[in-house]
């Protein structure tokens, strides 16, 4: 079943860095779609529900490659 999970992100300070993080998350195997709402500080990731066990840690690594202190906190 395809779902979209919403995460709050912290410590990404500029829209350019958010765009870089979004591009990195898009490359993760299993991710069907991703969108970062910079001003809302949210990341929307669409994938098969069963793939999130692998996608979430990969997404954390991807955003931390752009901004080392960034965290992703699941909202939905």
C-alpha cells in the first residue's frame, strides 16, 4: 500500500539546502515522491508502507549529509 509520511525537519537553515536534501531523498530506493515544504519545515515522502523501514534511516543520512545537525521527526 502506497502511503505518504510526513516528517518535521530541524536545523536546515536555507531553501537551497532543503532543495539539496530533497534531491538526495529522491534518489533513495523505493521513494516514489518527495517534497520539502521549507517554511513549514516538513518533508513529505511517498512510498510503499513496507519500504519505510529502509527509507527512513536512509532519508536521515541524506539530510544529515547536507546539514549534519538535521533531524527528521515523524508526524504522520
